C-alpha cells in the first residue's frame, strides 16, 4: 500500500506550516512505499541544495523503515552500518527523514525535510507525519 496523494499533500502542508511557524524555508518531499516521489514543495528562498537532500532523506527513511537520525547513529565509525550512506545512490543519515506508517502499522511512505538545522528539519518532518499517521513501525527482531 502507498501513501495517498491526499495524505502526501496534507503532510506537506502541515510541514510547511511548521516551517513558517519557526521562521525557516524548507524543501519537503513525500515518497511512497517504493521510494518514488509522490509530492514535493520547495518553499520560497529554500536552498536549492536542499532539494536533493529532502528527497534522499525521505527515500532513506522508507528504504530502512526508520528515522534517518537513527540510521545516522548506527552508521558512525565502528558501528554496524558504517558506510551505508554510500549505498542506494546515496543516503542521508542525519535527522529530517521519517517513515509514514498507517493506523494498521503498514509502512506507506516517508517524508524528508531539509533547509535548516537537523533539529528543525526533524521537527518539521514530524509535523508532517502527525497529520497522516505515525513514524514508528512495529518492532523488528534486529532492532535493539
């Protein structure tokens, strides 16, 4: 199952409102469960370089079913996923990408946000997810 266009646009609008509230300009991407771009917004004056980052954050979150910041923790030197950011034509392993999980616990897509600090990126992504679902998948046996 994929995130619907209605939900993708609702997530982008909620994220846009949060970005405006904290006075920043963001690029916001929503991908479906196959990591295909479903909806995108580049706010006025958002960095052009953030376009690619937002899309890659969303793809990273859906590829691995977890927030990009969590993958970042696992991908530090000496940790189990060190070097993972070089796979899949480039991943982003810092905060700002969150899975979108429906009420049945199914991963339906992800949102990626870029354009400010990673803390702001994460907060804006969380605002987008909040209106359409949650970002936590049911536990996997390999997660600790």
